[in-house]
C-alpha cells in the first residue's frame, strides 16, 4: 500500500515537474534562442507561437537590421524528432518568407543570416533530409549585372520528392556593354534522390550589345543537377524573334542546345537554324549550324557544320559583275566577260553553301577555321574548297588559306586553284589552272596562272593569254600577249606595267584585214589596262608600227611613227601615218601627220590632220588635208577639206582648195565628192566627183564647172599659168563638164566647156563676145576634137572686125591648130589663114590675115569720118608675129583692085582758114582719083607702126576746081610715096589726115610754104621721100 502510494507520489511529482517545465517551455526556449542569436551577433525579432513536442512555430520573424531586414517571415514551423542521438529537424513549414541576398565576388551573401549558418565542414554538399513546405518564398538577389527576383513555392522532401515552382524576374541587366530587359521565367523544380531538376521557359524582351540586338529571346530549359550540385546535364530549346549583328540580320533563330559538365568543363551540342538571314551583300533563306561546343575556364570552342539554303548575293554584286563584263565591250574579251558576268549573276541569284566551321577562344584570343566548303547554285555552278588546312583566321596571327578551290558548271570554265600559305598572315601563293573559255565566237586560253596575295591585300599574277574573238565589227585570231596583273591594296587592278610583245595571227576590223603580225607594246599611264570600280583605264603604245593586210579586197600597208591607245577613251592617236592602198604600181597614197580614232558602236570614228596623198592614177595631188573619218561595217568615210594640185611636172593649174570633201571606201570602191575653190579669192571653180576601184585600179572623176565667172576681181592667170601673157582682162562666164578615167592601161580624159559671151584683151587687141563650145578629147592634155568653132563679136587690133568665126583644135603640148577664121570686113572679108600656135615655150607665133574685097568707103565709115569719102576695093594680107615682146605686123599689104578709086573731101573750107595759096591748093585737091594705091605696114601693134603708102595715076576728081596750072600739072606722071611712122592705134588718125585734105593742109601747107621761101633754088616736083609725118 505504501509502495503504491509512494509510486503515485513519485509520478505526481514528475507530472508536476513536467507540467512546470511545460508551463515554462516558452520562456526557456526564448531564452535559449535569444542567447544563441546574441552569441552570433544576429539582430532578430520573433514570437514563439507554439512550442510542443516535435513541433515549433515562430511568428513575425525578422532577422537583421529591423529597418532593412535580411529575412522576414509571417510564420515558420519546424518539426523535430528526438532520438538517441538527440533532437533533429525533420521538417520545415513556412508561410510568406522574404529573403534578401547579394552576390559579392562570386559568392552568395545573405547578410545576418550568414552568421547563423554552420561553418563549412569540407564534406560534399548534400541537401538535408527534411521535408519542406513553403507557401510563398521570395528572394531579392542583387548581383553585379542586376537585381533578380526569385519566388519559390512547393513541398516535399529535399532529399527526395520535393515538387515546387520557381519564378524568376529581373530588372534590366547589364553585362559589360550589353543590356537584357524583360527577363522572366517559371521553372518547375523537382528533387529526386537528392538531385534537383529544373524545367521551364525563361524569356526576355530584348537583348542588345553594341552593333547587335536580339528581340524576344526565349529558352525552354531542362537541367538536372547532381546531389552535390557540382555536375549538371540538360538542354534548352531556344527561339528568338529578329536578331541583328553589325550588318547581319535574321528574322529569327530556333534550335536546341544540349550541355553537360562541371564548373571545370561543360560541353554539349547545338542545332541552330536562322531564317531570312541578310548581310550587307548576301541573303539566305536559312542558315543552319550543327555541332559541338565546349567551355572551360579561359577557353571555349565550337565546331560543326554550317549550311545556308536559298542563299543569294546582293544585286549590287550582280551589277558589279555585269559592269565588269560590260567594261570589255568592243574587245575580243567581250563575249567571255559578258558570259562570265551572266554566269556570276545567275550563280549569285540562288545557291546553297555549306562547310565545316570551328571557332575557338583561349585567353581572349580567337581562332576561326573554315574548311571543306561546298556550294551549288541553281544555275548549275558548283564550287568547293578543301583538301588542306582550310581558311584559318586567328588573332593576332591573321588569315591563313591552304587548300584547293574548284569551280565548274553554270557557265564557268572548269578551274582548279591550289593555294598555299605556310604562315598565317603571310603571303598566299598559288597556281590556278583554268580550262579554255568559249562564248559565242570568242575563245580564251591561259597558261597556268601563278599568283601571290600579300598581307596588305595586294595581288600579283602572271600568265600568257591567247584569245580569239570579236573586235568591233570584225575579230582577232590567236592574239597572244603575256599578262602581269597586280591588284593594289585599294582595289585597283593594273595589267602589264612593262613593255611586252603582242602577236596575232589575223585581225579584221571594219573591212580591214591584217595578217600575222608582231608588235612591241608598252604601257600608257602606268599600265596597259587598269580596272578601278568597274572602270577601265590605261592603254598601250607602240613606238614604231608596221602593218600589212587588206582593206576590203585591196592590199594595204600601214606604218606609223607612234600609236597610242587609251581604254578609257576607247580611242587612239597616231602620228606620221603612211598608208599605201591598192596595186603596187598605182597605189592610193595617204600620209597623215596625225590620226585619231575612237571605237564605239561597232565602228571607229576620229579626226585627221596634215594629210597628203593621191588616189591611184588620178593626176591630182592632195595636201593640207584635215577633217573627220569613220570606219563602220567595212565602210570608210572621210569628211573635211584639203588642197588639190596638178600632179604633172609642169602644172596646168595652180593649187586649189577643196572644201566639203566627202570620201567613202566600201567593198574596195572609193567614191569622193568635193568643191574646188580658188584659195585666195574664194571663187568656186568646180564640183568634183570621183570613183575608184582599188582591186582593178580603175576609176573616173567628173569635174563640173557650174559657172566660173571672170572679171575685174578674178582672172584666169589666178587659176593657170597657161593664160599668162596670152590673154588678159577677161570678162565672162565659163561652164562645162570634164571627165577623167584611169586604169592600169592609162588615163583618158574628156570634157565639154562653153561660154555665151566672153570679152578679153589679146596681144593683137581687145576681143569681145566670144561664144562657143569646146569638146576635149584629152582634157588633161588640153587636146580637143578637130574643128572646134568659136564666134567672136569683135576683134579690134586698131580696126574693129566684127562677127567672126574661128575654127580651131587644141593639141597636146599647149598648141593650138587654127583651121581658119573669117570675118565680114568693110564689104569684104577678113580671113585668118590656117596656122599652128605653140604656147609651150617662149617662141614666135605666126598668124596671117587675108583681106578680100574691102570697100574703102565702108572702111572709112567705121571711123565716123563725116567729111571724107573714098572709093575703091582693096585686097591684101596682114602677116602677124606674136612673141614675148608682143605682136607685130610683118610686110602687111593692101592693094586697090583694078580701076582704082577716089578720095574726096565733102566739107567746106574758106580762104580765111587756109589763106589764099592754101585755098587754091585745097580746091584743087579736094577730090582725087587714082589708079594704083598700095599700103605696106610693118611694126608693133602696141608700138610704132611704119606704113608706106604709094599713089600712082592721080588726077582731079569730081568737084575739084581746075585752072591753067592744075591742068598742066595733071599731065605730069605723079607718083606719091608717103611713109607714116606712128603707133598702130594712132595710125588711123594718120590715115584720116591722109584721106582728109583739110587736116593735111591745115597741118603741113603753111610749113611747106615757109620752107619754099627759104630755099634758094626751086625744089624738084617730088622729092625722093617726104618728111616723116607725126
């Protein structure tokens, strides 16, 4: 009984003790917590809401600075389990928890909470074996790149079975020069066998770096961590909207990135696909990459294969290729260049390209390797690069290229280029072997091209080109020229900056055909060709050029002292040009001081100056030629002006100016037209039309004289020396047509010229009213058909002769055969006897005029002698001689016909006029009859003429007064011999004095009477000779 009570008492005491402890548990627990926090130096506030066996609940928990706490929780509840080893926490439950953290020097800092965490034990990390139930746990995490907001809710064992959701947001993040905005994500967190796993989407609004932007990047990640959190494995399905990087842009990126590793090394694979990718000069519908990657401290590498589908180059590339092709227009390379330009344009329009790509970065230095590249175009072109180290781009080493490039198909020739570059950043050397290129009628072949590309970007290559192809409207066959090409750092291409030999087998251009030719060529303006930005410059020069061939069907030789061609102008200029065209015995000769030309529109146009020459056998010398020319479609055209001279050793005409000259050479035939002008006076002389066939050496020229007028300002001696000293003071118009024809057999010429009224002064006196037409049988030789007729209105050698008709013939050697001439003359006729006049040299020319039936009365009436009358009919001849001293009459005679004649003065004369004796004499002599009268003339027409007049059988005529003395005197046989010396044109005045007794007596009778009175002895009836009359 006692024992029972004692047991009851002990139990009661224990119960009372436990009840006291239970009632004192909160203050006890609070004291322990407070002492622990104080010992750790952690400020905190909390309230123990419940404290029981295996469960503890705190509310209003605040840890850290109350003004800026590191942790705030509305309540926290822990579950514990007490065992032999003591109490241990088996679970934690919490309501709303707010936690602050910072990342400093790569480590997570939780403020005052860090002082409550146990010191590192060195053991591997492991999640605690407790159950966690978190209604709403949020953390503000400050990092060097920005502030993150984390939210976690879930429940389950941290060692196994936890299931929860983690949400992530962030302020704009700044990573070096890049920014990321709109970061957010929701991840599912699960822990199985102490290994956490996160899965879910993370996205951002925009990520931007200098020169690069990614819009709406998104990744759906799935990552599994090891229990110690030191290993991970997983992947991410990524996707973005538009991305841009420098000059590259894509409409979006999608793909999968897988990874696995540790902090020391992470590697994985990537499959990415970009769509609608565009760069500065290229685009691609898709760009895919598949490969592996690896990241380690201070080292990263990506290696795989890239493939671009539906790629194309910018139109500017095609335009540049087209310009490059067009830059060769007009050259033999034109079809090849155009074909390559089109092939490049088609190939660039759409193609697929792929290759191997590796990118590495170690300690801040990068290395890019590209190899095994293969491209295939929709045009059929294929290209590849491989079989070597590939293309390597390193920092700071630079570029290295090593391998073989192949191109074929799609209009490109088969080509293989071997490239070698032992050292990155060093010179690239190689050999390119290109198959023959053909396009249309063009063919280009090159020897293996050896080239070198220097680090500065300069390129040098050497080869020899053999090409055949079109040139203008012709072509060149097997043109061979060495090529030394150099590309400057700025992009300009220079071809052949030194002299080289050029050879071709055959060349045709605009009807010109040249045979096998070798010409030394030298560069112009630093290169034989320069290509810069699609424009071609430079040129070629030859110091001495000699070409032989044919123009049309005619042989041609061409030499030049110097020829220069410039590509930019597509033209040339030549000096001292000498061309010989046609048969060797009668070639067409053309010498030019300068000749320039430009190739355009399938032909050549240019200018020429200082020209001289001769067309075949045409007896004309050309000089001072200048103008323009054009060679198109085998037609050579010239337009300009020149001087024309007679080719004869003794020129028949003075040099003339030819204006409006137009010449055409087509199919071996020359046609030319022009206008001949007297150069000093500008008088239009003739229009010329020439035809000449080079193959046969035959041709013709027509000279049309529409109306050549002579007058005071223009005389024939200004056209020809042949009229000098023969005629002068010409006034009149000449027209007509002359034709000249030539062949290897010789030259013939004809012509017909006419005048309707020309006046002139000849050696024998003025001539007026010359009319007629002359027909030349040899115009160049000035030889006419026989019996050409000219009518003459008047000739006045001192006595006017009118209405004459002359028949003549011009003979070779400047001779004139006069068949005769006839004029009505004072009731009779004046006839020119046949004669030959030679004008080729200074010599006497003889002409004989015959007078028949000249009536003295009609003759006197021509001179308007109103008081003088005469009768009698005269015959005679007047031989004339013309030489360098002028014209003269030699033994000219006039004799009265049988029956004589009479002289009578019809006027009145008083004694007052003559005096007594004079009046007696006048009345006796005012009418005389004679039986015989002879007149003999000798002397110059332009000088003194001596005329001897002999009278016989003189008697008084009707109306004369007679007396004893007169009648006695009439019975005497008087013979009068009168000698008259006077200028020929004053002779008529003397004749008037002779026929007019009044004038004779007035002048001489007073002097005779005075003389008679002075004489001592009476004179004889008639002295031997009378005194000279003046």
